[in-house]
């Protein structure tokens, strides 16, 4: 074997000339071809690589009886034609490149929205609570993407990539001293946003939030108007509904109570896609479900009672004039629109707003007035007052008196 030969069979005619390094898949093809002189380019697909001749001793003679295969002239001409075709120059492939990007195609509002917005899943987890808040001054006004204190040219961001046939390079320009002064002047002339300030008597339970706030009387129905009525919000929340076509649909849910402050009151629940529609539906529906509530001397309940709805339990106590409303804030709002001025209510169990309202209205409806007590007992109702030195006074006679036997 010839020293320095790597892989494959010993080529015929290898006598110190150029040697070939061959891949295994071209081993058989190489074995049929003689060694080529230096300077001959071979097809790269065959994995051949010519190496310069090295000084080595004369190879040993082949044993007698061995046969050496030589390539025919036809196969040699085919190899030359293949190498000529492969050596022809090829045109370079030109790939189109865009000189614009989404930075200089979209307006600044959409870019900021894409950076600061929060997905629906993130909103459910409590993210992005301050995204919708209005700032005192819009600091984004006058700003440009890619332009800052350092005056730098960024190709593709604040400058084109190509200008004619010239490729724009990133470079730093002299600092613009007038830019900061222009921004400050623009911000000074900008109208200052002031948050909505309500009168302390018009505020809700917690600042400017809707629960506890007044939204006005219900809309008139034909010729009938709700004069003297006032509607207050007890609960406002966002509810979702999963549908097969539109996916998760969001709506506003509002629970309100309305009354005229003179015994008439009603409550209702309404849902709509927008806030104005929800308010309108809720107060109009509450105006259609009015109930007259009996009051003792137009300021408190007739007697102590217990009421329950679901897991909410109410213990209501009758109080004298001047005591005030000592109760849950939702019950206090209900008493204000109905006209109850003095009461004490103890809540046990769940404090769900809707359950509180229903339990309180059930207790007010099921009150037993003095007339009911007189009719049920068939006895004369007598009242004792401190103003009369606790002398008994006839209050209400029954329609049918009980006969003494």
C-alpha cells in the first residue's frame, strides 16, 4: 500500500503522484479512475480532494496475479463534462429586504397600547389596574420613536435604511438643545386633567365609586312620572357569560333600590353591555316593582323582628326618634330611600348585598302593624306614653271585639 493513502482501495498508477482522499460512498468510483495530475478539479459531489505529492519511498510491487482496473476513455470524458458543468459561474440569489418595520408603520398610540395593554387573562389575575387611569399630563405627546436626548440616527427606526444607492449607517449627531425646551413648553400649555370631584353628600360608600351613589329617578312611563323618587346603586360588577359562538361575553350588572322617602320602595337587578344602558334598565325596572312599607310614626319599624334569606340573618330593633341608622351601609341606603330614620340592624352570616336587601324587604313586608295586632287578638290596643305620665290611652279598637264570658 502507498504511504499516506486514506480510505478506499489502492488506485491504479499511484507511484508517488497526487493522491486522493475519498469518502466511502465514492470509493468504488475512485477505484476505477487513475490518479490525476495536480491542477485538475474534480466533482465535489464525490468527496474527492487532491493533495500535493509527498516524498515517500517507492511503493512495493504488487503481487503476481493481481489485476489493475483502468478507466475507459468514455468514462473519462463523462467525468470531464461533469466537472465543466459544475465549474460554470452561478448567478447570486438576491433576497428582498424591507426597509420599513412596524416601528415606522404604526402610529405611536398603537405602539404604546401594544406595550402597556393587558390581556383578559392578566386582568382576571389583577394585572394592569392602572392602565386606564388618566394622567395629569400626557407625557407621550411630542415624543418620537427612536428620538431622545442623544441625537442618534437609527436606520430602520428614525431614518430609512437606503437613501438612493447609499446605505445609511448608524451615527451620532450633535445634541439638539431646543428639543427639551419645546417639550417643556408643550407640556406647560397642555390642559391639566383634574379627576372628577363630587360633593361629599353625593359620594358613594367609597369615594367616587358607583355603589352608594344616586343615579336619579326612573324614567316616566307615559303620563306617569316618578316625582320625588331617587335611585341609589347598591352593587356594580362585571359578569361574563361563555357562549359557543362569541366566546366569553362581558356585561355590566347593577343592583339598585329606588324610593320616594315616604314608604314606597323597590329594588331590581339589570345587566347590559354598557354602563348607561345598565343604569337605565336597572332604575326603570326598580320603578316597576314598588312596595309600600308601613312605618311607625314615619320614622321607624313597628316592632323588633328577625328575618333571613339564604345564609344572611338580620336582627332588627325598633328605636326612638333621634337614634339614627345604625346598620350595614346597604341597609342604611335602603332606609334612606324608603324613609326610615331610626333603626338598629345586626347582621349575621353572609353579607351578600342582594341577600341583605331581600332579607330586609321580607322583614319589612311581614311586619305586624297595630291594626293587625288588634284584629288578631280581638282586643283594644292601649298605649302608654311618658308624655301622658304613663296613663293608658286607647289606640285602636278591633273591628270585632272579643266577648267577655
